[in-house]
């Protein structure tokens, strides 16, 4: 069925009104689509092969095997080092626990004998320190005088010094 003269004019009128309203948008969309197609075609042409794993498959199998063996050996070495560090840490923790247990036993025994456990603990610590560093000379503290006299009380205001501030009188006639 052929379009009549009236239908053709209506179609031209509709297309003309669409182009006059949205012509610039259609032109910009066509240019953007063209640029996008060009970029995609360039990126596909720049690829060396059709599949992404082809470069890895091109390597020699024995090179891959050697690399994996070296990687496994390095992982094994690192795991052995980690295990050795963990053993050293456990041994240190065991020694610390043993030392704490000895101190508790010594404290309990001194309490059973009726001695002060704090004094005994200080003696034990001093023995350990003196055993550890026999050449260390104990330093005596120099006698220092106190910064303020014994009668200083900041709340009373007495014994402070030359400054004697007192609040003003209360009331409106101050």
C-alpha cells in the first residue's frame, strides 16, 4: 500500500518537527557513538591474541615448574622461621611463668614463717639484680630539702609566702 499524498506530507511534517526539536542531540549522540566504536575497535586490534591466557601458555612448562618449586621452597623456609620464632616465644613464656611460680612459693613460705612477704620479695629482687650486675655500684640519694615548709596549706592561706590574696566584700557597696 502506497502512502497517499496526505500521508507523505504528514510523515515529512513529523520528521521535520522531530529534527527541529532534537536535531543537535541526535547529531551529538551519533558522533559519540562513532568515537566509541573507533576506540573499541582499536583496543581489540591492539590485543596480541584473542584469549587473555595465551601469553602464560606460551611459556615453557619446565620454567613454570621451576618457578613453582622455588615458590614452594621459599614458603617452606618462611614457615620454618615462623615456627622457630614461635618456639622461642613459648620458651620465654615458660621461663617467665616458672619465675612467677618461684616468687609465689617464696612469698608463701615467708608468710608461713611469719615474715613480711613484701620485704622478702624486695630482698629477692635485690639478690637477682646484684647477681645480674655484680659490678654495679648502688647510688645513694642526695638529701634534698622539701620545696615548701611543713606548715604549708594552700586552703588556709597560711605559710604560703608573700602573696596574700583575699576576696572582696560581698554586696553592692563593694
